[in-house]
């Protein structure tokens, strides 16, 4: 029988507090498990067409946080602004966001001078803001990647302050200190002629301890000594910190520069001077030394030990694909995706060169997935580098198609999908980037490719309510409609071209995981390739991609090419074309306008 009496249970304040703490811990555990489970999903890139690791076919999106969205009116973008636009990124089809550095920093190099590897710079928000971003992104099946700066710290980092305190400090050997050479005037001169990539000597004299420290970048960015095991342990701990907060991996900054020659020989002097007025020197003693691969293998073990499928992307600049392949590791145990800039930074429309580079990526990377980069925060935007001033929008569609319809993981730079242009400062006093300050006027710096994201036709393109954003938003009558709001409403916009390309990539196995065969047609002007899945069905036919890289219309016959590949068909069913009304194309007469792009599915 039920008792007819009611018993009231009261809790003490300490019991209530314990209950609250237990609930919070339980929620955090659930959220952490949820993120880890999501990271482990093999199909998290948004397609059910493959069980391969998500990163092989993902579309990454680089965000320069200062320039994406300001929510507090200080003129500087922040983490809350990125969270605010996650729905936009989801609608675009983005799988993962790469955040350029958001750690505390004096901002000499706008975050690439790190003073604390396990915190958030207050100008971007708080750690709670970061955790919220990770959770909200996860809800939309978008992953977050951090930018990890392993080569150097800020000179304001506690490690360097200790290292510079005295020659006997326990952290002295965490950085690279060397005695100078006594000059004719009795004053110390640098140990050798090595140059900083940002201009002038790579050695900075410290009067307190009468030694020079080495800096491959700015004097305020002293290089860490990666030959010291304590440095490796500390940096790997920083990596673990962010893995435990749910990040999906890291883009590794300037990774080729971790080591330099120990014998300090002078670098060979090359002809001419650089933009900073220094003699050109060979930097092989400062860059790409073999020891860095041991670090990569160790780092990969750290990342692989985390639950889920985490990824390492590396900033790699090489001249030959044979050099790039080393960064994947002989046992696939280094970077999953070293950045391939050999295709995207040639800065000219040349079908023969593009064809050769695409073929190299297919045949010389030992079957590894390439990652073609056309735009980033260090280079003028591809709109300007490849555009001819008349057909820029059409050429931008070509670039998008090469990136997203080739056998490569995809990576975009914020605003690339809109056709944002490079707008460098016109006066030295307006320059923010130290490269421009030092190199003006030959080198105006990188401000032009870092201007704020253009969201709408409102003041400052909707980036901020401040009257003075950190960099000016240069909207003119000519580019007034280059913004998300306007382009979303225009079915023919570049934004919608990107969106459709990403959608096609997800829906068609031939584009997502298929093989790639380059065809040789009018080699200087036309780029043609075929993507086909291993399993062909009525719903999964080979796809032909044709790009006209000239200002003249072209007509191609592809019948014999298809027969040579063992493919039979008579026409191409249009999947994507700038002219949405375009009818199916006869395989004997595929016609494209100047700088036209066509994607069609082979049909009998």
C-alpha cells in the first residue's frame, strides 16, 4: 500500500553545491564525449559515399579572426563573430575551420608571435567563447583547427624572458644564443650573414648578456631550440592541451624552419638584393633541414593518440613535388596534408603548367592526398593574381573548379568565395603589417589580403559597428555587391558557384573519391580532365571537367578521348555551367565561351 504521508527532504548548502558541481561535470563529460564521437565519425565530411578519413575529402576554410566579424564594436573581429556566422559556413559546405593564431600575443606579427600557447587573447574573447565555438561548430558538423606556431615564440613569452635573464638561466638553451664577432670598430657583429625572411640580419644583439639570439622572422620572434628535448616536450604539451579541448587538428606554421645548421657557416650570397635592400642569400642552411621530420613523426604520434580522426596540415613551400612527398612520411607517419602551393602560386593562367602540376600531384605523391592552396593570409588574393581586369569573375570560377573538382582536399580563404580583392594601403602611414613598414614601397606588406570580410552593403560591409575597423573596408561602386548578402540573392554569383561545386563534390562519388585523368587539348588554352568512380552505375557516371583559360571561345571533340579511356558515351549531361540554361553537350562538339567552365556527366 502507498503511504499517505508526504516526506520533505531538505538539502544543506554544501549538498546543493555538490549537486551543482556534479551536474556541471557530467555535462562537460557529455559534451567532451560528444565532440570526440563526432570527431571519430568517418563520414563527418558530409558524404555517405566514402568511409575514408574525413580530411581526405573535406573543404577547409581559413579564417583570419581579426577580419571576420566584430561583435563588440572595437573594430577587431572576435570568436563570437565566427560563431555568429557558422550557419553561413554550413550552408557553403565547409567541413573544418582553420583559425589563424588566437593566443595571447603582443601582435607584432598579428598573433604569430605567441606569448602563451594555452590561452586566448582577450581581444578575441575568452576560453569560454572558444569552447562555445567548438561546440556550436560541432553541432553543424564543422571542425575547428588551430594554427600552431612551433618555430618561435614572442620575445614577451615567459620562456624567452627567462632565457634572456642570464647566460646561466635554466631556459637559456631553449633558444639559440651565440657569441658575435668583434668588428673593426670593436663592436660585436652577428655570428654570420644569415638573413631574416622579413628583412635584415637574422641575429639580434642582447646588451644584457652580450650575445646574439637567432630569429628567422622578426626580432620579436626568437627561434626555439628544437635540439633541446625540453622544448619539444613543452610544445607537445601545448598540442595536447588543445586536443583535449576538442580541436580536430592543427595547421603548422613555418614548419620547415624548425632547425638551422649548427656550424654557423655563412650562407652563399646570390645575385641582387631583396625588397628590404639586403643582398640575396641562399637559405638552405636555415630551412628544410632533415631533423624536422623526426619532430613531425613525434607530433603525429601525439595527434594520433587523441580519440577521433585528427589532422596535421603543414605550411610547406617546395619547388618540386618530389620534395613535397617527403612531408607525408615514408610510412604515412608525418603530415596528412602538406600544403601544395606549386599549383596555386604560379600566378598565371597556363593550361600546360596547370596540367603538369595536376599530373605531378597524381603521380609523384605516392598516392597521398594533395591540398592545393590558391589563397591565404600571406599572398595577394587569387582574384588579382590570376585576373586580367576584365574576366576576373569567370577566371575565379576556373580557380574554384580546379580546387574543388580535382583530386585534392579543398581549402578556401575567407572571402575567396565572394571574389574579394586585394586592397593594399596607399600610404606608408596606413600600413599595419611590419613587412610593409620595413619594405615600403617595394613591399607594401600583407594588409591588402587581410581586409575585413564583406557581409552586406551596410557601413563597413557589416563587419563592425565601429567607425574605424582595424583595417579599412574598401568598398567601391565597382565591388558594392561583393558581399554575402548580395551574392546569396544572385543565383549567378561566385558565392553560389562555390556552393554548387561543393555540393556536387559531396553528391558524386566520381568527384569525391574518383580517379583523375588529364587530357591534352590545345595545351596552352584548355584544361580538361575526367573524374570517375571505381564503381560505375547509372547514378554514378564519369564526370568531364573543361576549363577554357583563354579569351577566345573553344569547341572540342572528346569522343576519341573517351574511347581511349574505355568509356562510351555520346553526350554530357550538364551538371554545372555559368550559363544555367545550357543544354547537354554533344561529345563531338563541347563548346565553351571565353574563360568558360563546364562540368558534365557522361551519358550514352
